[in-house]
């Protein structure tokens, strides 16, 4: 995921001008923070320690706030790049990042879901949902990048960005719902 974050941002800013890649990288950064929190939670359980509900809830709140902040960043960036006339470009690096996520995320999603269910580990099950969302976003990203790269349909980047923004909004809604329970 660290590679995914860095490669998405580099490909989105420096190699090509793809706001969809930047949005994907931002969401991946949030998922990385969440995964680190889940890993810390699991390490405490593995050491025989106690991972409190307060610790779990605090982690969920941090991830949710970051997701909420990501929405205006994605929307504002996409709108400003459109208004400023920045032409989105696709790059082989960006396509490779999206393709890698399309291949890896379903495996992570299924394994996290299975282990979370078998071990009755709610934070891991929630993290599995984030992996599923990342998989769906990576499909949208890959489609937009391929359309732009091969057919030069530049507005496909904006459509992919809008789809990613929709998935982030759904993640926020789910996170807020889970925090109320």
C-alpha cells in the first residue's frame, strides 16, 4: 500500500496530470493509516495484551475525519484543474498502479474478511470493506486511465475522479454509521 500511495501521487503529479490518480492515492493513504491501526490492534491481541474499545473507536474516528477531509480535497482539486484547463494525462506508471490494485486488492479483501470473520475481529472486517472499496475504485481508475491513454478521451479522468469521490463518500457514510453503533 505504501508503494501504491507513493506511485499514485508521483504518477498523478509528475508523470501525468491525473487527478483521478491523486484522489486514488489520497484514499490509499487513508487506508494505509487504517491498516496500520488494525495492525497495531492485532499486535496487542497477539501479545496477549488488551486492545480497548476506546483505542479501536479512536482509530475509527481518525480514519473517518481523514476521509471527510479527503472529499473537499478531491472535489476542489478536480474542479480547479477543470477550470484552469489542465488536461489530464495518463501514464504507464499510473496504469501499472491501477492494474496492481485491481490484482492485489481482491486477495486482501477476501483474506481480511475471512480472518476477521473467523477470529471475530471487527477492526479487520472493517478494513476488509476498505479493501473492497479500493478494488472498486481501482477498476474505475484503470478504466479512466486506459481510455485516456489509448483513446485520448481526457474527460475519462474526471469521470474516474467522480466515481472515486462517490466511493469515498460511501466509505464516510459507512464509517459514520459504524461509529454510532
